[in-house]
């Protein structure tokens, strides 16, 4: 009996392991670097208060100019992973898979709670486990926002439904409200839960859920009563968010009402087709806002949505649960239709993680009916379901490999969005980090051609030229970057460091010291100043400033390396080896620096002990 209860979990875990297992070997990718690898706040327990009360993108001395995301639950999970694994991507990726597995089990439990066949419930959960649109959320560490939001969102909804069937409803209601709060602090999409609860009270028959009977007016009033505590929790969240973020910035762009409606119809229609036929998945969809309601894309999408709306309306009496799970998909999409509030993207696969629960429950209902029709039809139903899961799992596994490193990801993006300056610049960074500076230079130049005012592309081009030994050209590129963005600290620091290399020592050191004085917690500037001092032979000062960088951020690997290097030059082999060991613990890549660190350690181990 116990094995029977464990079977669904084991099968779902096996599906997830097969589909996403290869992605565990991946690196930190894209947003993982600023949010995790380069984020000092997740590495320092003293910063936990700041971590939980700051904008999601406010990482140490790096500020979020949009001030639109407040997700302390996700930030806390990164800090917990760091405490367990250090900066080992494998540990963070394992956490993502575990979160996805728990969400799949919750989908299974929701289906069982609707009175569906156990096998059909497992089929629905398996479809959710293997659906290709979830690749971005599961195989990308930064996609965890959707996983954690979904975890608490589903727990909140499950606990809410238990209030109607439990002899002790109050604990379940309290648990639902707490989980709702945690979901809100994981991602903004959780704000749709009160709308779902209201729809559930209005639609779901008393035998399958928690709906009231009576006139529509009475059901509406009781629905409002049911959601009132959730609205109160949401109000507290809004206050906490405002205290943490202050005044939010305006959206990145605005659409006219007609353009917004046309774009909404197209985007929602495209999301539906991705759920039903997951072809053409992309990490960066090359779509622009639409301007005309007469566009063919809009008309096709409107037709698809009209058919779905008609189906939901027809089913509201015969199968109200079917209507509810259709509504689930569309209601949970509402927050991501506020175009301009989440960057310059119109749509992303990760936005479908919670909405796809509706598809999974609809699939479970369909197979439950099929399995109960006739004993002779059970085997064809199970075979069909198995084939459907396999058909979904294969492209999902292939897609997961795209999220294993920056080069694979941005190469894939460049194929579908070749005219995106952002994609070209990030592909250049991927080549740069792999040591292919010639390819990096070409991509940065392409980005500049596409967007001549792209200051960061000029900065990155200068860095690549510097690594190629083309120092004078690099200096010119830094100058252009600073003409476009005079307050960009990274470009100021990089240019000053290059001046020291070019023999302009006094000017370069002064510029670096000015940045350090203006931004005393900007660790890259402190370290670069220390490194420049070491280059000109002022090793005592270099050691002092390298240690100051570690006072600001104890997990900054470059500063540990510089401390070890200076101490080794002084002959203090034991302390040098300790610094290099700490550097290797924090440094994710093999290369000349790792080799040099190991030589220092080997030298210290081979040295005779002091007498």
C-alpha cells in the first residue's frame, strides 16, 4: 500500500530526472550571474536584512533602475543554496528540479481533489512535468521565481479548497493565507489567486469543490466574503512592497489602447498555441507590439480565443470544473499583459508555468472520462497518454540543453533574433568568457551597428580589444562608452585600469581612487585599484586595498587571488596558500588564474616547515 502511494511521486521524479537531468551539468547562465554569482548579499549573513528588504535586482552596490520587482522569498532561497553549496551551479539546479517535482505532486493532488481517476490525475501531472514550455523555469536557475511562486500558489489554493471539506477549516484557511503571502513575495503573478477563488466559488459544483448554491447574487456575495481575507493580505503586501521599493519607475514603454488590445490578443493567442502545440519555443521571442486590430495575427488569435471562450461558456453548467480550469489559464496570465512593466519583452515561456496548471487539469479530466467509459478503452487511453508525455518530453530535454551555458543560449537566440542588439552583445560576452576574443569583438561590433547608442556594447568591445592587445583601440572604445553613459562606473574603472597599463599611471590611479572614494562599497573598483597598485610595484598598498575589498565582500574571488599573489611574492607561503584556496573555492572556471593559484598552494605544501 505504501509503495502504491509512493508510485506517482517516483514516476514524476523519473520523468523530471530523464528530461532535465542533463541540464544539471550546466553553468550559471545570463541573469544567474548578477543575481547569484556576483551578488555579495546572498553570501553574507550580515546582509540578510538588506536582502529581504531590497528590490530583487538590487544586488550589493548594483541598483535596480526600474524598481519593479520585490521577491525576497526567491532571494532567500539563493542565500540558502549558497549556504549549502557555495557557488556550485549544480546545487542551485538541483533545487530547481526539486521545486518542479513538488509542484508536479501538487498538480496531482489537485486532480485527485476533483474526484478524478488516480491514473488520469497522474497523466495530468506527467504532462505538467514534461511540458517544453517549462524548460526556461526549470533548467534556468533564475527561472526559479516561477517555481517558488507556483509552489506557494498551489499550496494556497489546495489549502483553500480543504477549508470546505475539513472539519477544522480555520487552520487550512490560515495556511492558505500564509502561502498566498509567500507566493506574492516570490512573484507578482500570485496576485491573481483571489480572482481564481472567486471564480471557483461561482463555478465549481459543491460535490467537486467549494462553490455555494443559490442565486447568482448570493453566490457572488459569498465569493466576495471568501476572497476578503486574501484581499487584506494583498493590501499588506502592497504596503510592504512600497516600503521596500519606494516610488516605482514608469513603464519602459507605453502602448495606445488599440495597440495594447491588438498586442494582448496576439500574445494570449500565441501562449495558447504554445501550450497546445509547443513548437517554435524561444528564449527571446522576436515580436514587436502590434498596432492594428486588422492584422492577420490578431484575427487568428482572436478566433482561437473566441472558440475557447465559447467552449468555456457552454461547459459552465454541464462541466463547470472544465470552465474553471480554462479560466485558470487566462486569469493567471493577466499580470504579464502589463507590457513595459517587465522589460522590453512581450512574452516569455516562463510566464506560462502557473497558467499551464489549467492545461494539466483539463488533460486529467479528459483522460479520467476516457478511462471510465469502457474497460476496453483503458489500454488505448493509457497508451495515448504515454505517447503524449514522450512527445512532450523529447523536445523538452533538447530545449533544456540550451540553458546549460551562455554560449548555447545566446547562439540559439541569435538564430531567431539576429537583429537584437541585446542578444548580439550577450553572445559577445559568452565568447569573451570562453576566451574567444576575436568572435566576441565581432558580436560587439554587430550590436553597435544595430544600436549605435549602446554604451555597454562599446564597453564590452573595449574589454575584448584590450584582451587582444589592441590597447589604443580599446581606450577609444572606452571613451565612446563614457560619452554615451558618463556615469557608468564599470566603464570608468575599466578605462582607468587601461591607462595604468598604457603607462599613464598617475592619471589612471587618480581616476580609480576617485571612484573608490565616491563609491566605497563598489567592490570591483576597490579591487581594480588594488590590482593597479600591484602592477606599479606598490605592493603594500595593493595588499591593504585588496583586504579592504574583502571587508566589503568576503566572497569576491579576485581579491583573494591578489592577496595570495602579493603574499607569495613576500615569501609568506602559508597565508598565500590559504588565500589561494579560498580563491579556488569561489572561482568557477579553470584557466591560468586557477593554475597559478594551485602552483602557490603546491609551493607552500612543498616548503619545509619553519624551525
